[in-house]
C-alpha cells in the first residue's frame, strides 16, 4: 500500500449513512475519540523529524571530523560521563586500544565523572565490557577536578550538558570539548549517548556498541593526525 493510501484510507468518505456511522465508530476506537487522520499525521510528523535529525547528524559528524583534522595531535585526552562507572571508563579503554593499534599509544587517555569518586563499575557493565574485550573489573571512578580538566588537550563528553558544564566551570573553549555521539557512523537521531545507569544489561550492551563505533572513528581521526604531523616533520 502506498503512503498516500495509508494516510487517507481510514477517512475515505462513506457511501451511505450506515457506513458513515461505522466509519465514525472505527475512527474513535482506541484513540479517545480522536479522528484516525491525526494518528497518521502524528506518525508522518515523527518520521519527518527523524529524517531531519539524521540530516543534522550527518552535518555535525562532518563538522566534528573536520574540527579534529584541523587540531594538533593531543598529548592527553580526557573522557567524561556523569558518574565514571559506565560510559567514560569503557570509552577511555577502547580509545587506548585503538590508539595503540594505530601506533599512537603514547597519547595519555584518562576518564572521570561529575559525581562521587571511588565507585566500581556495576557487574553487568563489567560483563558487557568484557564482551567487547575491555576489562573494567578493577575500575574505580574518578572525580573531575580543575587540574584534570585544564591539563587535557581534548575532552570527550557523552551529552551536551556535560560540554556546557566543562566550558562554564573550567573555562575550556567549546572547540576543545567533543560530543562523542557526533562521530557515530550510523544515521542516529540522538546526539547524546544514553546513560545505562539503573537500566538493564541490554541497554548497557546497546550503549557500549555505540561507544565502540564512535571511539573507532575518534581513534582513526587521532591516528591520522599523528601520522600527518609525523610526515610533516620528516619533510621539514
């Protein structure tokens, strides 16, 4: 059935009074008496919003990669999330692995959070990380402090609110703070990387899969930066 037919069929004009009554009864069923046309309109609007969000993501991804390419290679990368027990320790560990694989293992990668330090990653986070080849069993959360925020050449965050907080609290320029979800190679509709806290193992697995995709792109970009600068140095 074509989209036009799906949108219009429920409200096609009835041919007689009896069918009109049946149509009125059907249009209100399960929708609180609202015409079914509004239901289809809402579905169409949601689809259009998703298309627009994916287009915006494509633009943001290109802009983020271009901004990374224009930077000098960082000596220190700091990865942040809310509590430093789910997202940021996993992302930092994946980034260390990626950079080592690309010959840029000298880059220091740390992680921290905005809440209480000294907490371990939950068991289902440790299990999910292990399935991606990452060991979080010995992790202990670290609190974000001024020295950490100011020492990092590049700061990676999971949500836009975290980026604003880093800029406002520690005086960092927006260009030095990267929203990791902007690098996702898939056509996603959300910039933020979901927080798995107080959610089930399946959410943690989904989040870690997205983080791994995004960090793969970040590792590729940082590796290219170091290779580029090394090539320039040899020809200087």
